[in-house]
C-alpha cells in the first residue's frame, strides 16, 4: 500500500513545483497540501476505506482548486503572476477526475459517486470524460433506468444529438422493457424533437419540400459566407473595431442554436409526413402497453391489465397536453381509438372521450363555452346509450366530479360568478 501511496503522491510533484514557481502557494502551504494528500491516499488505499473517503478527498481537491483560481485571478489583475498556461492550470481538475475514476472502480455500485463524477465532469466541460463515464456506467448497471434517462437527456439537451438520444432510449428499453418511466420519457423525447423541428422550420420559413432540400444543401455555405463577410467588414487598422449591426438573419441564427438540426428523413410537412405528426411517439405508445402488461404477475389481485392500461394512457395524455404546437387532436384520437377497440364498454374509456374537448381548458379560457358544450353533448350521447340506471348514475358521478375538480375547485383559476353559475347549471343538467 505504501508504494501505491508514494506513486500517486509523486505524480503531483510537478504540479506543486509549478504552483510554487508562480507564487500561488508558499512552501509551508505546499507541505500542508502534501500532508493532507498523504492522509487521504492512506485512507482510500486501506482495507477499511469507504465511498465517503473518496468524496471527501475530491472535496478537498475542489476547494484547493477554487483557492488557486481565486489567487490567480487576483494576482493576474495586478501583473504579479505569469499568465502563460502551465501544468497547474489544469492539473487540479484532472486530479479530481482521477479520484472519481478510482472511486467508481473501487465502488462501481455506489450511485452517489457516479453522480458526483458526472456533475463535476459536466461543470468542467470534460466531454470525453462524460462519454466515458456514461459508457462505463451503462455497461456496469444496464438495469439502472435513471442512468439511461440521464445519458439520453445529456445527449439531446446538451449535445443536440437526437439520433444519439434515440439510440440510448432504445437500448435502455431492451434492458428495461418493464420501465414505464423509460417508455414515457422516450415518447416525450420524440414529441419534443418534432416540436423543436417544426419550430426550426417556422423560423426558417420553410414550406415546400424543395425549399427544405435546398436549405439543407446550402445552409453551411451561407453561414461561411456570412462569417467571411463579417470578417472583411472589420477595419483591422483602426483603433476602434466597429461591430456589424445585428440583422434579422443574425437573430434567426441565434434562435436556431436552440433548435435541432434538420433531418433528411423528416422532410415534407405534417400533412404529408406521418413522422411530423408524432407517429413515432404513437408507435412507442402502442409498443409500451403490451411490454408493461407482460410484467404484471399472473395472480395479482391489486394490479390488473385494465387498470395498468388506463394508468399508461393517462400518463401519455398528460405528456401530449404540453405540446400546443402539435396536432394534439390527432394524438388524442389515436389513444382513444385504442381504448375503444380494446375497452369499449369501460367507463374510463367513456370519460376520456367525454373530457378530451376540455383537457387543459380552465375557467378563464376563451374557448370554455364551446369546449364545455362539446363535452356535455358527448356525455348526453353516452348516457342515452346506457340502459342500467346504476351505470348511468356512475357515469354521471364521474363526469360531475371531473367538472367540479377541474373548474370549481381550481385554486389557480377561480371562476367568475357568471362562469361559476354556468358550470353549476351544466352540472345540474347532467344530473337530471
């Protein structure tokens, strides 16, 4: 153990010499740093080491790096330090990453270490390390749903790589087909991707497929020409550099930075290309239900296939609710058609069909009256088909409860007296 400790400590000698040379730490401080590192190395190399020993070691090195940066910034402002990049500028972050790497190899099952490792790597922009960590984590813990979700989220939201995120979701589902959270997150990702892609096209003003193809082929050339033009417009001989005025095209480019790249496979428009209507997410929904139902124990008295299906449906509908720029009616109807094909006489199917017009509608919405009228008409039609009085009463109770909770008991959107009177009149009419 002593040889390992000595080996790791010797690796930090050039860094400490550089810190002394720059005048960031004096000899006494360097001695103290070596003592603390020696103590930590003995702790983590010993048989009784624990995950928190690595975390405390990393915390110490993190505080040391913060102190180094603070002194560097203060001294560099007054010209008392050499600002040329040297070993100590990056050795601190590299040492912390190495500590986390050793920790994950010693305790591969400790999720807190993996989390801190990824958090530090992301904060320092260590992209190669992040990919390496995710790769190792997913290989060691393929059943860790949170790890798959984190990796896919990083790939899509940080790197804007939709294809990479899609691959991660699909691989994660191969190992975890019973994870409802993973299925729903995959569906949400596909809807988010389409939503951002349509937003991109709206910014670009692309309508026809030919326009889209032309843009995809010339976008990089146009951008390079714009950059060359901006460079030529600058007067390098002048003491004052005049920045070019921001044009509408520049604003558009700024907006595009937050949107995904266009894909040749999703050309066209929502009317001609099913992918742009959200059919990929609907396919995920169709595959999700049988995969989840297979995991229900055969003799379960608590969870039934029917109850689980409606749980999946409600969660999927809540995801669709947030995408106002998509054709939500098209997505809603696909789910409703599935329920009507498989659970035609279930009251939950009735209620979902009845309440679809008033989803995300509040007492302050402009379309309140029309949406309520459509929902009430559907309710009356279903009620007329039911022969059993008890079943009629049950459906009425469910619908009235929905109206009461959604409109009358909504603390964030209190109805006006006029609207409240209208709602109570509708509820009274439904009960009769």
